[in-house]
C-alpha cells in the first residue's frame, strides 16, 4: 500500500467507514485532488504535486475530501497540515510550475501603451534595491479589465502583480506608478504567513512603505485624481 492509499484508509477509519481504496497520483495542472465513491470503491486522484507533501498533509487532504463527501467536518487541527502545505510558498511555486508545464500559463502583458512595467520595476530597484534584497521578485502584468478601483494587487499563489490598466496613461506621473509598483512589491516581500489570518499591511510593511521618497506626493495625487 502506498502512502496515499494509506492516508485515505486512515481518513475512512476516522469517519468510521470501510471501503476499498484506489488512490493514485495524477498529472494535474494544479494542486487539485478528487475523490469519488462508487460500487464500494473509493477512487481518489491526487495531483502529483502532492508527492512532496508530508504524511500528515496527505492525511489532512484525505480528511478534507472525504469530509465533503460524507458531509462531516473533520477536526481543524488534522486538516491544518494539508492547508499549510497548499498555502506554503513551496506549494505555490509547485502549482506555478505545474501550470506552466501544462502550457496554460496566463500571458503577461508587461509593456503598456505608456509605461513598460519592467522599466518601472527597474527604476524602483535602482532606488530601493536595499529594501528588496533577497526578495523573489514577482511577475508583472497590466490588468485586462478596466475600471477596477484597486490600483494593483499581488497574487500570492502566483507571485504575480497586476497593475490597473487605468494607470497606464500619460496623465499619471512616473512617481505614482512607481509608488504603486513599490507597494505591490512589498507584498511579495512581506509574504502572508500561513496558518495565520491574512494581515496584508503589517507594521513592518508600513515601515518599509515609508521608505518611498515621494510617498506623500504619490498618495496626494491618487487621492485627488484617481
Ligand atoms: Zn497593499
């Protein structure tokens, strides 16, 4: 019996059920897993990205899947290792790599009509290289949907920053777009600690943010013109 089947048998035991288990790894483009129950056989297909997961995470995954199937809530603490594995940076990167493998990676649009985000990032690094030392830089892309109020957002799972396309305009001064990019890059630096509730702008984050020379000017402009 492999570790994966072991995890599902243990989870079945937890719910007081007894079925034959057929659990295998599959090549999915993300960290997904499915389970079905048919004719007394529990079939589970789990992304091979979970091969790197510790035993408790596999058990947690099985508890989570079967909990949905049997409509029972498993103990939170037992599912936590699974959630942590998925939330961890390693898993995020793996997810990324798997998606890349499948060729479904979202295309990034980094050169806008007015601003080239790679140039903006370069400027930011020129001035604030010290702030981002050792930080794994995110990918950058202009948003495709217009009209969102939010200026930019950092996607943890992808380590990707999307910048509102509305900022790709001549009327937006360079220090404003640099400030938005700087802010989102700080999100990549101050990654969200797993297991904790998401606190996006921590005290350390705000401290770093103050290092932007024209912070006040940029914020004033955004308040008045955005
Ligand atoms: Zn933010």
